[in-house]
C-alpha cells in the first residue's frame, strides 16, 4: 500500500512553505512518526513525520522548493521497513502492544518549531471508539506560534485518548492510541451492509450535518483558522464556499460568510440584541499575537494611513433631500450621520474591530457606540453616540448638534 506525504496545516495565515531539508532519501526505510522532512515558513519551522512505516518510495518536492499546504511531498511504500519500525517502538517510553484487531499505533505531539517545546490540546475531532482514516485530522494543537492539526498515522479505530482539551502537553508526548486496521471500513459503527453515512435520525441525535445523497461540511473538517471564525461567529460551515486548494475553506472564506445571526439582523430595540458583550478566551497563538502587537506599539513609531473615498453619491443624496430633511426633522442633514451609519455597518461586517482584549480574553461587543469629534466654545470634544445602530440619521444629527451647543 502506498501512503502519500503531504504538507500539513502550518498556521492561521500560512499557505505555503519551503523545503529546508530531507532527512531521508529515496529507498530509505522509515518508521511511523519518524521525521522525514523539515519545512520552513515566515513564522515557524516544522518537521513532517512519516504517516506510516515502510520505504520512502519517491520524493516529489526537492530542497529549496516552495510548496502549498496539502501539496504532495512524496510517498511511502508499506511493508519495507519492519526492522526500523520495531526499533523505534522499542525506544518509545511504552511499547505498543498488538491487539486482537491489529497493532496499536501511538499518536504523538509532533515538533512544531525550533523553540516550541509544548502545546495546548485545542479540540478532539474524534472520540474513543470512532473509526479513523490515515491522515484524517484527529486533534488540533495550539502553540504560541502556530495552530495545527495532528493527522492519524494509520487507519483503524481510536482506542484511547490520553490528553483532554485544554491540557498542555510536551513535544513527543503520546496523546492517543489507534488500533490499526480495526473497523476502518465502517466508521462510527456502521452496519454490516457497508453503508457508512449515519441516518437522518442519528444525525439529529449527534448534531452532525447531512444532506440527501452527500454529507455536508462540518466544523471538524475545517482547518484551525476558519474553524475558529466559524465557532466565534456562529456560522454554518456547510454554507461557506471554499476557494482554497481542492475547495477547502480558508480563513478569508469564513470571514466573508454571513455574520453571526445576532449581528446580521437589524434589531428594533436594545432588548433584541441579546447579551451586549460576549467573552471568548483567546488561544495561545492569539495571546502571543496580541502581546507582540502591544510591544510593537510601545516601542515603534505608529503611522497613520489616509484613504480617499468617493463621496459623489452621498453629496448628491444630501443635496436632493437636505431641504425636506430640515423641514421634517428640524435639523440639517450633515455628513456625520452618513459616517456614523457607515461605521456601524463596517463593525457589523468585521466584529473583531468592535472588540477589546481583557487579559487572555477577547470581549466582543454587540452594541455600537461611535465617538464623534465636535467643536464647541470650550474646544474640541469627542462625545459618544450610544447605540448608534438603533438611531435614525435624524436622531444622530440632533444628538451631535446638542453636544455642540
């Protein structure tokens, strides 16, 4: 059997890597989880382990080549390296014992970079007893430099999970055991008739998503970056159109998808907004990003970017309705109400901008308070237009005029 070696997920915004060094050459025997090749990105260096034992049959990407995530690196021909595999198993802290269904394969925390020695368990995509396929994502790991999925080193059944979500584990730690070949053809306890997909009743009970004739995309099938966006904003993963390689959903695809339901609709009153603030714990990677950005802000000169906006349509609209607006509401139609409404719309489209960091948490705000600079006889002040999304343009103009008096 031939097993493909592919470029793993390397981080939220990392889409490609450079082949730094092959540790094996074609024809060499390899053991499962043995480092095969070192990849370098602009953020991290990572070693790609062998997904199976055997002989390195081919190398598809040479040292110095730039490859995309999921690109083919080479192939392993099974059955050619029993001695190497046995030696590796003997050196492990706990020798894998064969079971009545097949050999037990250890799933270990892979190396994630030169200075990375530990990682946090993010989310298990499988539970003990579930069938798994080789290279299928089992669990997501988060370090202070990257988020990555750990693939299954073999097909079989997940026998045991040794680390819970949220646990901190060191590189090389055994976090799960797979019984190779056991029930691989019938995942999740499918019936003997070979039908693998669950019934609609089973789907309703388990919370998975299916459609007639084909299974829809679930959150577990996404890479860490888009999966986090889907979870934070309450999106339906099956409704997101993927533009990545082989139709995969990228972080950009998730960000362009429809906003969270509570934010997508325009509520008529504050009570319809639900919780005004939502606290979400940051991943270790996001905490590091926030800390580094704050350090840069404290030590480096900050620059301001100016952008030109075509206001022709707004000026024409204002000229057309300003007299009628003044007559109806008793206030002139200025430009600030347009700007305030545009800001509210932008914040609904990109909720991260309307959030703040508190320790290790991100606080998302479901209300929209806009500061407006107003010139008064005492100088320039910046009063806050509270709940600007619930106010009409006339109410905004009246409030701004009141602050300016």
